[in-house]
């Protein structure tokens, strides 16, 4: 497959990005690599077609084949997660979350979600988000004792604030979430319960993390991250709430669905039903746990003491390094991470005291525990040489050599 075209500026930048992804160590927990089937599906003629509405209820003609594709995606989502109803049209995880808000809330209603400074997501009630602007958003923290969820404290906050919607899920939390306890709390205060599994969807599908199905009224997720599909969203719910959620997605917050992305979602959902995918998820967790141990052995403090999933937070305070400085130095060395607030951080979100590390992308490439040790050693050495440009350049060469031993897109592109 060649990467070429008449718009030389754009195609040259695409080529450079392809090289960056092929020869960098991507440890950003929300990123992954999709295979050639998904790339091809997203770049097909389905891009051309408007299909506002739902299968057999479209506002345009010529949607017969698109109806079949979307129906297949819906049925695969329901089968994979065991859900009663699924909507595959959300353009993103944030769109999926917004649809839930629109389905059952009115502006000003109270929403209870995880504090963004403790691992939550923008759409769980952060002030800059629609969730914090249009609704009365209150939050629950992690415990100062062990940096884990304290369900007694969450229950106390819920009884005090009387939210209409309680949200479980996170973008930087490394421990198992007890969805049953969240539902019990929601029932006690008469709230709807939404589980945002965007980060752990692949683990849930593989049976490596408890499922919210049977507990949550609504389940939202992205279709990328651990699910290893195209960038997009998915929302599932109980059958009685299906009409509400469908109306909230369209015409509530979106117009025409992206049918090329929905087709790619269908492909990814089928891939997620295989034993190969389940083994991949097991290795993601093994790699994350081994990497967390290696970082701890090198003198780094791991938030909450370790990980049960695909990511963990590293507290850089003992090393006298900020998250931003670490991110910049590691990127210059070919290692992609993101700066991240740690619980009870005293630094700002633009500086932070920590970094977030995740293993989905490097595991997709075939790396295992041995490579985790090599990567941790590289991270440690770069952070010991924060201002040494020549050391970063030497590390970048080592990173490129390691990546070349685990080729991914080189198999299909001329790079």
C-alpha cells in the first residue's frame, strides 16, 4: 500500500506521522494501532453517503446497504457486551456521554462523577465541559489513604447531593471499579447510573474486568483505546431506555452518522470476539503490571500501589521532575507519554506531578515483559538526563531499533 497523492504538503505530513507512529514507543493509554482492515474500511466509499436516521428509518434514499452495515454493528455490540440495546452512531466517547445527559437530564440537574483531578474525565462534570456548564456537577475523590475509590464516601456524597445521574468510570484510574456498588448507591438516591468504560472496554469484553451490564442503566465507551477499533463512540442501555437514547443521539446532538466509521466499528467488534483478542487483552494487563513493578523498582512511586488494568500513574515528585518536563524530554527521545495530575496534586494541569503510562499500543506490536523492562530503563535514564539533548538523541536511536524489531505498519506501507 503506497502513501501518495497530489496534495504533496498533506501527504508528506501523513508520511512523517506514519514514521513517527512506526518508530516511537507509544505509551499513551488512550492510543492504539488499528490494522489494515479497519484502515481500509474507514477509507472506503461509505464516506460518501448521508444516512440520517436509523436502519429502515432513514431520511435519504439509497441506504439499503448502510442499513445492513449498521444493523450488523449494533448486533455485534450487543453480543460482545451482552447489552439489551446499542447505538453505534456517536462520533466519540464524549458524544456518547452527552447523549446520556440529553436522554434523561434537564439543564441544572445534579450529576455526580469522579473528580477530574483524581482520574475522572472532562465529560463527568468538569467545569470547562458541557457537563459542568449545563448541569450542577459535584464530584467524588479517591481516598487519601490508598488513592482508591471509597464507596462509603461516594455513598455519603450521593445522599447529601441527591444527583439524578451517577457516573462511574475514569481516564486515569488503575484499579477495578465495582459497578454493583455504584448501582446500589444510585438506587438508594433514585438516580440513573451510567458506566463510562471507554478505557477498559477491551478488558470488559475479554472478561478481565467486571462488566457493568446488569448494573448500569447506560454504558458508554469509545471504540478505540483498548477496544482497538476506529476513533468513535458507542452507547448501550437497557431496552426500556433505547428510544430515549436513540432520540438523544439523533436528532438530539448529531446529524448524519459517519457510515465508514460505523462499518469500521463493526469490523473491530468482530475482532473483539476472537480468542486472539482475549489473549491480547491478557497481555496488556501483564505488561502494565510488569511495567509498574519495574518503575517501582527503579524508585518511582506508583499511584495506588499498582494496576489492575492497562494503565498506571507515576508520581514524579520524589524525582523532583514535573510531568510536563518528563513528557517533553521523553517525546524528544521517541517515547510518547502524557503528563497527568496525580490525586491531591499541588501543581496545575499544565504542569502536573505525574505521567500516565499505558500498554495497549506497544502490546499490539507484540511487545511483552522483557520489552517492558527495557522501556522502563529508558524512561529512567532520560529523566536522569533531562537537559542532555545528545542523550535524548542516542535514546531515540535505541527506541527506533526496538520498534524496528516489532514492525507494524511497515508490513503494509512503504516506510
